[in-house]
C-alpha cells in the first residue's frame, strides 16, 4: 500500500463526529457554490439599500445548479434561481 492510500483510509473523528486531520485538528467543511450563494442572499435580506421583498422572493424561489460544456470544450458551473413563478391555468 502506498503512503497516499494510507492517508485516505486512516481518517479520524472526534466524539462529535467531526473529521480530524493528521494533527488532530477539526477539518473545516466549506459550503459548495449553491449553498454559498443562498447564504449570501439570506444575509442580504436584512441589508439596507436592498429591497427586502425581492430578497425574500429569491429565497422562496427554486434554486438549481448545473454543469455546462460546449462544443469548444468550455465548461462552467451555473446557479439558477427561478422566482416569482406563475403558472398559466
């Protein structure tokens, strides 16, 4: 077994279930792109200078994330927020 594989299998956890690094410190987990944007909008809901109703509508909307790839090889990540959705009857 190589030295790299032993690092993967020897994960340690504290009593609360948090993953620890090789020195015993808690490994910090960062939110992904979608969670980061959602938290940013949530924080903006109370900011002055922004319409509180618009921020609330954004939070109530449908959030999605997708990966794109075009014929030239360009790839990207997209975060889409659909809000103020109205269905035609």
